[in-house]
C-alpha cells in the first residue's frame, strides 16, 4: 500500500509540475494593441513642420524653407484668408517656385491691397518680416495660439476657404488674438500630401480689413 500511495503522489506531482511548465510556455504578446490614429500622426508631423518653417522665416533662411516646398505647385501667398479663391480678395496671389523661394532676391512682388486700394509691393523677405511676422508693418505679433486644420476664431469678413478649394489639404494656424477684435492676426501654413510626404503649398494671412 505504501508503494502504491508513493506512486500516486509521484504521478500527481509530475502532472502538477507539467501543468506549471505549460503555463510558463504560453507566449506573451509584445504587440501594442492600441491602434495608431493616422490623423493624430499627421497632426503631430505638421505641427512640428510648421514650427520649423516659422523659425526659418524669422531667420530669413529661405534656402531651408524651399526644401519643404511642394516641387510642382510651389508656394502660394494669400494676402487675406480666402486661399484658393480665383477672384483673390485684395488682388492676385503671389506664387513662388522652390527656386524663387530659395534665391530670396530683391525682386519686388505685388502682394495685395487694403480696402483703400493701397497696394503693397515689396520683396519676399520684406513681406515676411513686415506682414507675416508683424501686423501691417507696424505692430509686433504674438502668435500665442496654435490650432490644427481649423481656425482659432471665426470672424465675419474674408472667409477661410482653404478646404473649399483644397479639400485634401491640411493646415496649421498660428493665431494672435490682439488687444481688440480688430487687431487679431492669423498665419496659416497649408500642406498637401504628395507621394506619402507633406509639402508646403501655401501661406495665408488672416487679418481685419478695418
């Protein structure tokens, strides 16, 4: 009887030990099951790209800016918010190729006009420094709010038409609320995807026309 009991105990012990080993052999998944949101990835990429371009503009480093420019479309500068509108409020848009951006020479372009029909003709760097980084060449602009693919505020006046004419485009807005509602200013960096890469196709400025 003792031998039989001992044998039973040995068999049971082996079965328990075998079960433990089987548990240890269960594969542990190392795959992150959390789905990657492509929209969030695009937002992260374009926010970083806009920060880089904004910094390069402040430095007047147009050769580096040109590296981010869409090779066929170039960059379209809209004097007001109606980017893509064929009528172009304030005058015709200025479209510059990668090569023209890279050179950043003293060529004078007609960027647009205000409501009194006063025209603003200047070089690329003058336009950037006086009308994109400043307001109407007079006030410093503090772009304290940054949004992705939507405006920080919706104002009556010239409408933001980016998605009307470029439905597949994405944009990053740098927004300055200003001291009053008529002193706001927005700077929109507009991107289009090409062969899996996002390129800058436009820079639109949104300001009060008053």
